[in-house]
C-alpha cells in the first residue's frame, strides 16, 4: 500500500473554547509515524479544521465561531505564525479547501460557501470575493430545518468545487462564473441523496472517477460515480459502516481512502460507537465491503487522517483530548493502535 512520501510535519486543529491549544505543530517520526508536539498557537479561536498550501509554507484555518473567519499562518518555525488578520466568512465554518487561487470555507450555521482570494505571497485578501448560499431543508426535525454546508473541497481535476450539505441531503458542484477565478462562485448542479441521510464529508478515489459520501444522520456510506469532464456526480448505492446496530447514538464523522485505492476507513462517534471501520474496495471502487471495526483509541473521533505514505492512520479524539495513531496492516487494512499524544479538544489532523 505504501505509495507516497513520508510526512515530516503534522498540524492539528482544536477547539480553544473547550480547552484546546489552538493550532498544534508536531514532528512525525519517519519510521513509526509517532507524533511529537513542537509548538502551538491560540492566535485564532476554535481553529477546528486546517488546510495546507501545496508548497507547505502556508497553513489555513477556519475559526469555527458564530461570527466565523478564515486565518492564514506561516509554517517556517516550530509554531505556526499568524499572517495577517483573519477574514470574516459565514457563521460557524467547519471546513475549508484551496481552489483556483482562493480558500473556500463551508459555513455550517449560515449554510453557505465563501470564497476568499489568495494574495501572491499566500496570505488572504482583506475580504471575501463571493458567497454561494445554499437553499433547502431535510426531514430531520432538529438537524435539517435549513442548509448546513459541512464540507467543501476541490475535485481531483481541480476544475470543480464540491460542497456537502448535511441540512439539505445533497452535494453541490460549483465553479467560478465563466471559469475565471475573479468571478462569482456559482452552482452548476445539485445532487440529491437519500432524504434524512445527513451527508457530512466526501472523499474521492485516487483514480478520480469515484466518490464516497459519509452520512452523519445514519451510519452509512453513499458510493458515487464522478465525471470530472462535466462535473457530474451519480449516486450508485448506500451501505452501512458499522457491523451491527449500535445501542446508543452513532454519528459518522470522517472518511479517508488509501493512497493506492485498496481500502477505505470511516470514523464514527457516540455512546454506541467511537470506532474506526475498515472497508475493502474492489477494483472498480463500486462495492466497498465492510470487513472490521476497531476502537478509535479515545472518545468522539471527530477526524481521521492517513499519512501520505499510507502506513499510518490518525484519529483526532475530541472528547478524550488526544490524537491516536495506528499502524495499518498492509494486507487487510486493519489498523492497530501504536501510540497517542495529548491534544485537548482535538478536531483535525493534516500532514505537510
């Protein structure tokens, strides 16, 4: 399975309102994948999700507060350094992505995607360039009364921005008007998923022609075909991500795919879960097969990440306040716990 480079640094987001240290920088041991904390900054409140520039010299974070903001950091030292003032976006941004010269933020509470241009030096422009507001609702009486954009990401071709909305049970495919980065972010098509499923996060197969949507309001995964030429997402089927019905609440949080496309992992939170699920992928990627579940190493795994080499899996366990890493069995895909570090209110892990 090992196909990528070895990461040298990891960056961890956390909720400062719950005692988190903010943005944490950690070293990654090349042989074991073990993390060692180097430094942390609380320059912005609740940096719950992070994204790294391709060059690795700039880091971007959402500030998941009622006002909502994006922030940029320089990564040259052992502690990320805030670069410029945070830029207001929508309310409670939960995810962000780099796309076509911009940083896009998925704003959960306001149900929108905001585009903030990047300057030549990688810092953020002083104000957002456009905001695409979602519309609609779903059948869940508490969680789907309005749109809730939970994730935004660029597709593997870089042509499209895809936003996942928990409140409307749909995935939206977007692009800048006229194909120009300076234009308005516009909706090209909206793809309906099963009512009440509550889609949370999406990941693309490394081959680029399949996508997997993890649903939060039911512990399931929706398999989709993806046509990058026309930006068309087609649901193919839905399957459970737990081996048995949990006794308590279970809320899936994150989905990742192995760099070689052989395995897929999901994280699920709740009194009846707190597990990582292992799914084997067939050659086409159309029929994931649930093969195992293992404990996440803590409580409430909010995020799951795989290192670029495909050797280690990491769980950001929010309620137990740790990041736990696992060695991945290269034949079965089953992760085995290898260690952890304390990070109060941990919310995400990315690699540089």
